[in-house]
C-alpha cells in the first residue's frame, strides 16, 4: 500500500507554484500517492489528483484549516 499525502495550497505563483509542482512530480517516485488541494484557478504543469479548495489570498490559518477539514467530508 502506498503512502498518501495531500499538498494543500492557496493561490500560488512563481516559486511557490514551482515548488508545489516539484513535490507533486517527485513524491510518486518515492512511493507517495499525491493529491493537490488548491483553488481551481491554480494552474499546475503536472498531472496529479486535484481537489478543489477555495481559500483567500491572505494568510488566514483558521480559514485554511477549515477548508482542509471540508476535504474529509
């Protein structure tokens, strides 16, 4: 059974998006099943499972935690 990881991100551009893509691309080779939870507007240049997660573009840890919690439902 593979290990699973959820990469959660708000709106991301530049270096943050590049890092997210690198993780989504590299982790499967190390035995991880990857899913990305992020706003639908986030464009990634890697094939992976996507889950819609709408969060604002400002740091709001409680709102982000609530959005992640909604993914379990």
